[in-house]
C-alpha cells in the first residue's frame, strides 16, 4: 500500500507541473502576422483646404482647426491561423495639433475577379470599433481617424510629418501581441491650411 500511495502522489505532481507548462506554450502570440498590401486610402480632401499631392512619400494635408481626416491601410494575414485585430494606435508627438482619436478595424471582402481596387474608407468615427477576426490568408482594413486642433502652432509653410507608423494590437490563441506597420504612403505631411476655407471642412463637394 505505501508503494501505491507514493506512485499516485508522483503522478499528481507531474500533472500539476505539466499543465502550467502547456498553458505557457499556448499563450505565446504569433509574431508579425500581418504584412501591408495594396495602396492607401484617405480623405476627405480638397485643394481648397490646403491639400497637395499624395503619393509614395505621403499625404500632403492642410491643417484646419476642427477638420476630420482618415487614413486607411490594408493588412494581410500571412499566417495559417485566424488572427483577431483588436485595434491600433501609434506615437503622437503633436497631439494638440492633430490627434488620432479612434481606429476602426474591419474584415476586407475577398478581391473580386478582375478588379484590383476595393474602396474600404468608411465615414469618420470618433470611437474605436469592436475587434474583428481576420481568417488565414484574408485582408483586414485599419482606418485611423484624426482630428485637427491647434493648427496655429504650425508657422508659415512649415511642414511636419505625422502618422509615420501604426501599431496594431491583435490576439490569437488567448495571447495578445503588437506589431508596428509602417507605410510611407500613409504618412501625413501637414501644413497650415486656410483660416477661412471656401469649401466648408468635413464636407465633400
């Protein structure tokens, strides 16, 4: 009998030790599951608001107090697992001039045959969206919504660059992770816009 009791205790102890180890292994997040793809969408914009050209170097945008501006990125889940996009953020060195107030995440639809362009930009929203699951091999849309405030801090034709990167937050297998995504075309090159724009801001037309 004593021998039997000792074996049972040894087995129970081994189970207690093995369970935490297994939990720790499953709690490791997938590293860098997303890769940027496609172009960048942004807006609304107008030359009457001091906006300039947009391209690979970034978006040339006029700063007007109270103006709302959004930038959309497409990220591809390159893993073989479903990754849940929780949201995003990033460094904001000029928060009193322009602030990223919310991030919207959305599952992008599969690309239609013969169509390389899929508009994903949504209406500006000041609240973060709910998390969204991005299946393996699918794309997600990440929209950063910015609000401009103290544009008077920008002097003359001085240009400042913001939105140099976006930090994605995600989860998989019960573990959370972060990934910094940098797309040069999504950078905002900000200069002072007109004090009294001929076209009302936050409207298109």
